[in-house]
C-alpha cells in the first residue's frame, strides 16, 4: 500500500483515511506492507508488517516537478512482490510513478481516489495560474495513468463536482469503478449530551490555509451574538495561521475564539460538547470533519463544495448571512436541533459507517486480485 499521507506524520483527513484503510486490510487478514514518503516511527509500527520509505519531492504540476528515487521504489516492489498494489490519492508524485511501475511488472493496481484538485478555487490570479500549470497533468498524465489501473474507487458515484473528473475519465476507459466512501475517525462515542447542557460553541477542524478558509468562519462569528464562541483545531503554524490570529486581534474576538492542536485536547469530547460544526472550505470532495460531526450527532454547516449537499443533518450555503440564520434558528429550538442531530446519526449509519467501508474495501480487493 502506497501513500504520501499517514497519520503518524500527517494528521490530515487524508492521513487518517490512509491509515484506517491500512488497518481495515490488516483486519481482513491481508499481509500489508506500507510505502511512505517520510519516515514512520511509533510503537504501533512494530506490531505491523514492514514499512518502507521512499524520498519524493514534487506533486506533478509544472510548478512542482516530481523527483523520486525510482530505483528504490522498484527494489521495494520487487522485494515485497505483492499480489496487488493499493495506491492512495492522486497528485502525490509517488502514486503516479508506482502505478506505472506496477503495470510494467504486471501487478494489479487499485487507486483509492479522493478526487482531483486541478480546477481554480476562485478567480484570483494565483488560483487561475495554478490551474493552468496543472493542465498537462489533467490532459496527458492522468488519462495515461488511469488506463493502467485494474480498478479505481470514487467517494461518490453520482455527485456532480469537478473534483471527481478522474471518475469520468475512468468511465470513458471502461475501468472498474467502485464506491469507497469516507467514514468518521475521530468522533464522540457515548450517550449524547443534551442540547440544554451544551455551550454555544462552534467547532472548526482542519489545517490552516486559504483552502480551509478559516477567516470566513471568523467573519461568520462576527455576525453572531457574543454568547457564541468558536474553537479551531489544527496545527498552529504557517502564514495563514498568522493571518487568522491577526484577524482575531483586529476584530477584538480574542475572548470568543480558542485555538488548539489535536494533540492538546480530546477532539472526540470537543465534538460531544459542541452545538454546531462549521466547514468553510473553498474546495473539498467529502470532508472527514463533517462526517465526524455527523457521527457525533452534531448538526453541521458547510460551504457548497464537493458532495457536501448529499449529506444529511446540516445546512449547505456559501452565504454568511444564511449560515448565521440557520445556526441561530437551531440554537433557539431544541426540538429542531434534535431533529437535525438524529438525521446526522442516521445518515452515518446508512451510508458512512466503518462496517460499510470495510465491506466496500473487501469487495474492491477481492475483485481486483
């Protein structure tokens, strides 16, 4: 199994997904070797099959050409001699090279796709230029690589979003296409806390970047009564994090905003005590954060990106005012809040449970072998 993202060093949604897929495959009885792009250390690794490290730089865009130790990757694949190669996520540099190598060695390859990020996020010069520099990858590299797959997964078979363009290309080439949804990893487990005992707390989880768009969340908070507080969970570093801190200071929100890293607090308990979860990303396919909110029975609000509009138990809008109106309406009506909470839990049970993902992954591997 090859991934650039593992939870031991990348505590993002992608890192947690890769690691959970790995754990599921081990649980199904498969022998699984991991290939990472950074050194993985920790006690849990000693309990599992081998982990290998390959040095990789770049993602595949014209502004980020790939540099990879090809010979080491070849040697690892030949040494393990796998029955199947599972690759997690596009645009990582190592994924595309591994698929080509496995295909040349006549090893079946499954791509676990989280979508493609090549279209502009907005109409800014930076976003448009980034998109242009991904054009050769989208028109040449991606179709060539998809042709070499034995099977490919998609987070959603019906959702309409440019982020799932690889799904449409796979259909053109008549590739085996399987649904493999995301499922909650860090969420509240236990008896739900009553509405009346919850703090007027809005939770936002994710790394700080203009893609996650935390400043929009703060703009929403400014429009709300001062009784509401907002909690951000993510690594407290980077240029965008500094912008967020400055925004808080400039708008005198210090007493209403709290910042934590996920290693500093119990994230599941934060879900369990929050009144709402808010995702303001400008691009996503199926955010793990919203699924964790749903699994905790917490109504959510999200921007209209990816397949967010197919999730139950929340409100989807890009309008700050409409988001505020929804939050205030539920915060003043316990019965309505409970209704949305129950819809969240039911949607997870029917569509995004670990049992469902385990069955999906088992079917995919068995079909490709």
